């Protein structure tokens, strides 16, 4: 029973998140052989205030 966590910055639409879950589920099913109904995807959204790259917060860009 695969559990997949996707961490990304907030701001995606429900439609984008729905499509992401569908495609990730299909990719895991195809590559692992796990049945689709046993695959769980968890989206963890992060605030741009709480994420930085190269020492610069995304909210400061």
C-alpha cells in the first residue's frame, strides 16, 4: 500500500491538485504494480513565507 507525499508551495487550484493526484497515482500503479485503490497521495502545501531557496524566502522574491 504505497503512501506518497507531495510537498509544494500553496497556490494551486483544486483542479490542478486533482490532476496531480490522478497522474501520481497512475505513475505509481504502473511502476510498482500496486492496485490503484491501495495508493494514497497526500499533498502538503507550504506557505511561501516558510520556504526558501539559496537563503531567500519565496515570499521575498
